[in-house]
C-alpha cells in the first residue's frame, strides 16, 4: 500500500486523537486532575500516567501534534514561553558555561541570559548573526550553546540555520532556536540540524489570545531528560486546561496562518510604498536583502512586522494612538491586530546594544477584514509628514 505524506492539516486536525479510547469523543476530554490512581497489585509508578506535573493525557495530545508538525521525536509543553526557554537553555549548559546568542532576540530571553544566568557564572556573547562568522568568532573553550531566533525579534533578520548548525556540531555545541514567528508550518529547524526548537504557544499555536504556554521539541532522549529534570523540578508544566485550549487552537492553525500570511504581505507592501513610511522590516517583502536565505529556509510568512514611520517622537506616538482597529498591546499572534511603539524610551546606547532603531513600530496583523485594517492605517498615517526613504 502506498504511504502518503502526513500533511500539516491532517496533523493539526487528527494526530493523537484516540476516538476509541475516549468513547468516540471527537475532541479529547479535559483531564483536569492532579494524579492518576494505580491499579492494585502493580508496582508504584508503573502506570502510563502518575502525576500531572510529569504527564497528562490532555497535555500529551498537544505534545504529539506539535512533535509531528516540527518533525521531531518528542515535544514537551510548558506553562509559558519563558518556561520552555529557560528549561531548554538550562538543560544545555552548566556552571561556568558560555552561550552565544543572536542580538535581536526576544527581550525576556536576553534578560534571562544576561541577568539570571550570570548569577551562576554563565556568560553570554550577543552577535548580529547575519554571517556564520559572527558565531564562529565568538566560540570559546567553555561555549556550550548557540541560541538562534530566525527571523529575529523586531527586525526579522535571518540566520543561516544549516550552516550555524554545521559549525556547532563541528565544535561539539548544542543549538536551540525560537521558531515562534514562522510556526512549524513555515519553518522546520530540526530538518536543518537544530537540536532544540522552542515555541511560545501563546502566539500563533494558541491563536486566540487566551492562553500562556510554551513548548520544546527535540530528540526523545533529550526530551525525556528535560521532562524528568528541568520541567519536573522547576514545576513549569502546562496545566491540562491550557493544553486543551492549545490543541483547540492548533486544529485551525493552517487556515489561520494562511490569512495571517496573506494580510501580512499585503500590509507590508502597502507600508513600503507609503510616502509617510521610511522603512519596513518583513521577510515577505521582495525587497528584503536576504532573499536566498528566505527561499532556502522559509515556506511561508506570518503576520508580524515592523516599520519606521516619518515624524518626530510625538507625531509617531500620536499615529499609534490614532489607530482604531490596531489596539496597543505587547503580545502578538492572536486573532486581533495589535500595535506597539518599540523604538521609544531607550537611550542611544541601549538602542545600539539591542539593535533597535529609534522610532520603530511593530504591528501584528490579525484576522479582521484587510480593507478595514488598510483604511485604519491610512487615516492614521495621514497625520504624519512625508518620509525620506531609507
């Protein structure tokens, strides 16, 4: 019998759903219990499930779907994206270790490495990451981990994942990547050699702005160790109800991402051609300078992008406040459109250190009607002066 490939649509809708086991229920039941009673006469801990801090049937459904989507052996879900990030990093390093991290990384990830890990003698070197040589030059005798985020936070630059992984393996280093922006639909880093993939499930995987969750995907041996150690000891396991909502969100991930992508591209192109916008940062634009890498690594685009409007600080902030459909909020990846003025409130030294240009505004394109969003941007941009294109 011919074996057909497992499509993402089928994984999201049906993988790990056991209808016979769950009395024909089309949706996996919510096992909102802390412990599982063992059968009499069996040794303690011999059952499939023991305690929900370690594993849970509802959580397992979300984990199996995500592992198959990311083409990994096993996934673990956490109570937040930072729970997944911290557990993944801590599992890869030890006292006195050195980490190499891309500069334009998620802010709390940078703080975790710069502040928390430093307490335990762990040092981090932040590099631009546009060239593999950036990572190669930063390697030290005690380097243990290279942490990637491609595309990066705020500016959406890519790293050459395959070449960085080749460099890491040649130097006996582990690699970990934040793949939240692309989702498993549009980028699969494990196929490029990455050891650990991380997702903030609060974003596109959940998709409805009603959960806080995270996930890691890797080989079974590494995931088993994290399950028994970092996740169990730090107590940051996802709760069953959140996992149930996460699975609910993943069932519609392909159709949602298709619209996020279509609207993200349309709005990025609109902004790029607008006379009151200086510069747009989005991998879905043909003007993005990393086209070869985009074609090599990405199978699609999400709806998160940034741009620099023309005008003074006061004028740009007034533009943000004038938007009616783009609500101001720090998260992204939900059904709603959001805006946040990122490039404000920092001194020049901090902007340089983080790689954030002054005046940068980030928007998350939601699922509202495209023309509604374009009209909203148009009326707010009309208040700004003409731009000098960068």
